[in-house]
C-alpha cells in the first residue's frame, strides 16, 4: 500500500495518490497493522513539526489584517494573538495574496477531509485521531498522540469576536503594473506667444515656364548700328603690258568764253597790340573763301601794315604770330571794296579771360574814356584802373588821350578773372565832337581768339546823356552805352555772353521736355523744307543737356531715306547722310552749354564735328558723290522713321537749343569759327536756315533766311521758346 501524500498535490490533480477501498480491507495480518500504525505516527509527528514551524514564523511576522474582508478572509488574516506574543505592526494583504491564501485553504480543507477518511479505515490500537489546524501562514502540523479520550463536555457558548490586531507593516512595493490605456486628449491649451521670425527658407525650386504671352506690338526701328571698319585693301595686281599707242584724236571745238571775273577786293590795314597800341611786326594774315580755300596771304611790316588783293565774297581773315592769340573774323566784301580797319592781335591770353578794345575816328573826337561797371559796385576807368571785387580781376590796360601818332584809340579793358554777374561797358566823350559821327567800334577778343564787334553806326547800343560836370547840358548825348557781359564763373572755363545794350528782345532758347526727364516727345517740324542744301552743308547750334539717352537734336528725312541727314545721340554725337551713319564721337550731355557744328561735303563724303570751336571727329564715305534731295521734312528734337513721322520719346532730345543755323556749303574751320562767333541775321550769303528766336512762343518759330520756312511745335509735351536757363557762352 502506498502511503497517503499530505500537503503536496490536491486530489484529482496530476501526481495525486490514488486510493482503493480494496487496499484497506481488514484482511491484513498483525504485521501489516503495525506498519500502518507506524505510518500514522510518523505522519502525526510530521504535522506537529509543521505546526511548530508555523507558530515560529507567525511570531516572526506580524499577522496580516484586512480592513475590508469577509468572514473567511478576516479569520485567515487575523488569527488570535498567542499569549505573550509581541505587538507587531499590522500589514494589509494585497488582493493577490488574499487570492493565494484562499486557494491554499481550500487545498488544506481537502487534505483534512482526506486524512479523516483515511483514519476511519484504520483498525485496532493503531487508529489515530488526526486534527489539522490550518494557519494562514501554512498548513498546521498534526497534534501529538492523543491521550485517553475524555468524556465529552457540553458544548461551550460561542466566545465574543476577538479584537482586530494592529495592522502589519506595509508590504514591499510590488512590481510596476502594465501601462494603462492612454486617457482622452485634454482640451487645447491657450496659444503661446509668437516666436521670433525664423531664418528665411532656402529658395524654392524654379517654377515651370509660363505660357507664352501674346506677341507684342512691333517696336520702333532701332538706330542704325555703326559702320564697320573698312577692310584692308588687297595687294595691287601686277601691271599689265602697255597697250599700243592709239591714233591722235581730232582737235575739239573752241570752248565758250567764261563769265567775266568780278573785280577784286583789297585788304590794306595794319595790325596793333591792343594792350600797348604798338604795331605788330611779322604777323601773318591769311584770307580764305567760304570753302576754306586760301585767297592770299601776307606778313605785316614794322608799321604793322599788310596788303592782300583777292576775289570778292564772304571772306575769312585769320591773323597769327607766335606769342599772340590767333584771331579770326569774317567780312562780306563787295567788288572793289577796301578793308582798311585796324586789326588787333592780343598777346597770349589766360583761359577764360577777354579783352574789350574801343576805337573811334580821332579827327571827330580826340579823346574818349572807356569804362566798365563790375558786379558788386566797382568801376574800371582812368581814375580807378583795377577792380578785384569778389575775387575777380578787371583792369584798364591802355588809356588813349589823343596825343599819340595813331588817333582814336585803342583804349583797352581786360576782364582777367570774371566773377558771376553782369558787367556793363560804355564810352564817354571827354573832348568836343559829335559822338554819333565818331564811327566808334568796340571789339571783343576772347581767350580762344574768337571776336565779336559792336558798331555805333549800325545802331548797336544806345547813345545817351551821362553827367560829368555841372556845365554840361542835360540834352548833350555824350555817352555810348555799348554792351552787357553776362558771366557765369561756376564752369571751367567761365561762360561769357555778350548783348548789345538796349538791343530789344534777346535770343530765346527752345526747351524740350522736363528737367531730369529720361525721354520726351516734343519736336519742331518744318514741312516741307525746300531750302535743304544738296551737295554740301554746315549746321551749327548751341545745346545744353544732361539726359542719359540717345537724344537726336536734328534730323532731315525725304523720300525713302529716313536719315537723309541727321545729327544724333548726345552721349556720343554721330552724323548720318543718306542712311549711312558714322561711328559715335564727342559726348555733350554733361549739363553745360556747348556750341556744336557739323560740316559735310559730297565730293569727298567727309564730315567733321566741332565742339566749342575745337575740332573733335571726322568721318569718311558718307554718301560720297551723292546729293540730298530738298523738299523733305526737317525736325528739331527727334529722329524720323519716315518723312514727317517722329520717333519715340526714348530718342527725343531733352534739354535746350539756341541759335540754330544752317548754311548751304561746306565751311573750312577758320570760316566756321567766324560764322558761329557772331550773330546771324539770315540775310548773309549762303544762309539756308536762321531761326528768329527773340520772341517767346508756345506755337512755333520762324526762319529769317530767304527760304522762310515755318517751324511748328508738336508732340507731348510740346517745346516752348523761352529765356535760356543759364547764360549761353
């Protein structure tokens, strides 16, 4: 028989002891009985040992107490406190520990029932009463062998419930449980303050190319590009063999007799130094015609005299000598005329300076006094020969008293260093005589050699009365108020302009566009322009501009030639003839006044550009041998795309134009300098255009040449004729 297994595996589970009633039948012998008794005793001893161990453990660990338990849980967790047991801190069991104890109690109750069943099978003296006392800390061991059974006493009354023992100490922290499911999302918080602007992001990828837009309107024709360089000439081919000499040709008929030559003219004057009045020996005098061809030359002798005979016409006289400022002037000489006026050749002058020379007929008036009023209140005269007011310098160089070998001057005043403002020049009759019959002349000599003259007999200036003493009559016209000099000393060299005193309306300037504009659409149109020169021409005008565009001051268009003739691009002036254009030349868009002159000759196709009297550029192969047809349209202020059709605002001239003139021939440099230095009235020989710019206008301008062309203002904004913004040099 296998002994029963207690306190190990519950009945019905794998490994549990299987009992058979047949194994416990009382048919075993005495020996078998002893063995069963011994086994029971061993089992009882073992149970006692377990019980003792449980008591020891119970004393070592305070019993657990539950605050919320049923009867079984409370009984298991709060056993009676044995006598003498020390107080211990109560401890609350976890639900898991309670569940484990319940399961152990169920197992021990089953074992107790099994033991009771086994003992009932024991026979004789070996039967042992086994009592199992369960402990929450483990199964209680069996009691020792019972004494002799006593008489059963009456059932005692139930005792009162025991007091709950103190709670045990807190159990050790259990292992962390599994993470619970996330709670619902909380409400959104308040927006935080805006953070600082982040750094700019990297540029995005380039977008796709957009759809091609509609075709724009056709733009205006561009300016012709510059003419390419002339390729080098190829090597000359070998000379061919000489041909046979042909027979002698027949003698041609006698030609017709040419026209009778006009009688010549004579230059028979003398040359003087205006500062000293002394004659100049060895000065070279050259007379040229309008084309620049020399008609004669001569040197002055010890008395300053020279003599040249040549053909009549519009002649240019040039006088030069080393150490002196060369001077040039133009005179119109009729046949048999004699030029006997004194010519003044000044020593080399400082840049920006100018001298003023007064001469008269000494047989009419023996003594004249030349006077200059200087800006700021100072006066240069024989009683005060120098003024340095305002940092300038003006002085009387020579005072003629009528006692010299040469009568009637010169008296000379020089403005060595001008200051900004208006100077006034006048002459006062100091001795007896009729001032109106004195043939007085004032000659202006600029530092660059150009000259300008004012003539009393021609009505320049005004004759008036100026008191000099109490004995003079108030009706005595004793003074000639000659001219004004307007100076602008801000430039380099200073700008000087000369105006006859009381000369009436003064020349105005054509103003195109607003100051500072990059483009403008205004223009002056002459249509038709019948006086356009054909085989050679000279054009001159003053202009002032600071615009940074390709402004076109003048254009002429006829037939199929949009650029029959034009002067264009103030950033680098170029000339076009018969649609052939030169390369760019001198720039004139610096905001200052400039005298621009252009010449062209069909015979050579050559054109030249002069700025402020100085040669700047020349070009060749511009319509060589060709001509320019008249009757087209002349425009000031823009180019033309077809005759009469004015170009866009981008090629509009922005600025001012003054004294616009044209001649029907090619002028040599000396002739050109003289022609542009003085005032042109339109009646001079060869003038093809002379604009009357003395009366302000908003509608048009008149040509005073024999052509009589009318210029109409047009475009937006249309130009106006008004006083120059600054004095013209």
